[in-house]
C-alpha cells in the first residue's frame, strides 16, 4: 500500500520523520526554494495559491504524484491519536505515521477529520457570517447547472451543524482522482464568474473556503464510506479569541478573520 500524505507549507517548519509524508511548498511560483517539493513543477496551479490555498498541493498531486493513496495535511495541523496533548512535543509524538494510516485504510478507503461542530450555526449560516453569501449562492447555482445530482446533498450539508473541514483527508487513488476532477472542474468555472478584486487577503482565499464545504457534498452524493480521525494543531490556540470572533460573526455579521 503506497501512501503519500502531502504536508502543505509556505515556510520552513518542523516536519515529521516518516516516509509517508511529503512536504510540499504551496504557492512556490516565484518564491525562494525551501528544500521541499514545489507545487510549481509539472502540471500545476501554483500561482492560484492566494485564492486556492492548499488546493494547489491537491492539484499538483493529482497531476504529478504516483501513489495508491493520496492525502493532505498542513504544516501545523495533522491527523493525530489525540487532540488534547498539551505540549508541542507531545503533539508531535501523537501524529499518525505510516502504519497508522495502513490500519485505518483497511477499514475504509477514505480518512477525514473528525466533525467540526458549530452547535448554534449551520454550515450555510456559518459560511455566510464568516465570508460572502453570494459566493455560496454562486457555487450552488453552478453545481445545479453542471451536476444537478449533487443538489440534494448540497442542501443537506448546508443545513448540518457540523462538517469535515480543513481540506484534509486521505483517499484511495480512484476516489482521489474522481474527487479532484469534480472539484477543480467546478472551481475553475466558478473562478470565471466571481469578481473577488475587492476582497481582502483573507476573503480572497474563497476557493479554499468553498472546497472545505464541498468535500461533504461529494462524499454524501457518492455514498463513499470513510473513517473519521482526530486532528491536532501543533501550536497553542487562543480559544477565547476564536470563540469571540465566532460570536461576532453570528451576532453582528462581522466578517472577521480566523
């Protein structure tokens, strides 16, 4: 079982010592070399990174990487045995390794992060409060025109109070190819329609934000079995600050960043 998990990074950072992982420099076009695999080689969309975020790594692997299973994590966010380790060292030790992925993928062909629960928000309302509602409406209409069989799943996912986020997953190659073909066909067409020229740097990451919600739409429509796995963030997080911004978006509809 040949598994490759890309670690999306835009700067030099600590990386786990395991051959299952492949650090990839996202948005590498025109940038100094970090010593990682670059996303601007071969067939690539590296220059779209400010708007597509880690999806430029996803695209690069789809077009250039040979593996039986392909996954994506982030340089500070990994699939982990537990999400409650307190120190950075403990968090690093808890990161999944090759044999862990082998075991999980024997149970299902796809691994996704554990559900992120919004409790007082649906996926749709959370997106509309954090980003621009017109973008969500545009992808809904495009989805209906391109592949209306996804309409029921889109409505279902939008009304859930949870979702699988971060554009993180591991997929068997046939599913990976099918997902990428569907996702990028949709996003490239949407890119022709949306005017994001006035968006700030955070909101300009619109296609990455939309893809986070679209993964569940694809999983639901295709009835793909998956296993959920804990995710840990290597650095300290200010949960009070994050919670405050979440409440501001909910109550005052302020477009505040993460």
